[in-house]
């Protein structure tokens, strides 16, 4: 794994009791480093390809279509990454800092911007992970959603996100009998795609 990492600097004034502007995961922690590396990609877009597909539909609906991610909106608390499949702009990965770690959610929208029935599902980290890889087991909201929508098989979902600066952004879904992964080439930025469906702003 590449060790060069963009580290967020904490500047503390002498005698200042001002708390940090965002939840503290721990200065220099793997999650801080992971967040900093993802933030460093803000404004950039990259193309990817399916690198694993076990236990899914054959052929996969994404096969043969352009897969493009765009690290579009970044703040101290939230990073939004649209994932566009061909002309389908319905998907956004939403990363959030919480009091206990990191959260990944999937914001799914229809073309008119309205939310899909199955949306904002995802998971919360259960450990520190590593600077380049974070794992997000399905959280309670997601498990309840999956049961309600007849998707019980997804209760065991674990999403894995990898950020290797200058090399690779990987997104994977794993559960017993199922593995799906797409990797994006961070060495080759491409043109940013149009905004995702339901975006509240046109920039960047």
C-alpha cells in the first residue's frame, strides 16, 4: 500500500479551549488518513471497470457500460461521490464522519430527483480499519429496510472502500456467496460528468 498520505493539520492556539470543528476520530488515525486521501480527490473524476463479480446476474447490467466516479462535494463532515453507470446518474456514495467512526450510505434517486424506495442504505465502521481500506457492515437502518423490501439476502452486506493515492479507488460489496468490485484508476483523471439526479447544486 502506498504510504504517502495527505495529513490534515490540527492547529491549536495556546490556552484555547475551542473544540475541533468536526468529530475527532483521532489525529493521525487510519480513518483520518483515509478521509484526507479521499478529500484530496475532491473535484476529480475517474473511470473504472468491474474487477470481481461472483454470485450476481450474468451478464451484469453494468457490463459494457462506462463506469465513472466523481468526488464532487467535500466538507469536514461529508463527502459525496456520484457513481454514474452509462447515462444513469441515480447513484451517489455518501461518506460521513460520525462520533464513533465513518459511515457509507447509498443515495439512490430517480431522474426527476425523487428518492428511490431503496435509498440511504449502507453501514458504519466497526473498527479503525486501515489508512487505505475501510469496511462498512450493514447498519440497523439498512437491515430493516432490506427486510421491509424483501431483500433479506442483503442483511449480511459489507461494503469495502479502498483509496490508494495515485493508484486506485476500489468499491466492493461482499456477503456470503456474493462479491462485486469495481476499481477506478486514480492515475488518469477524466472529465467530470453531469450532476447526479437530484443534485442541489450544479458545481463543481
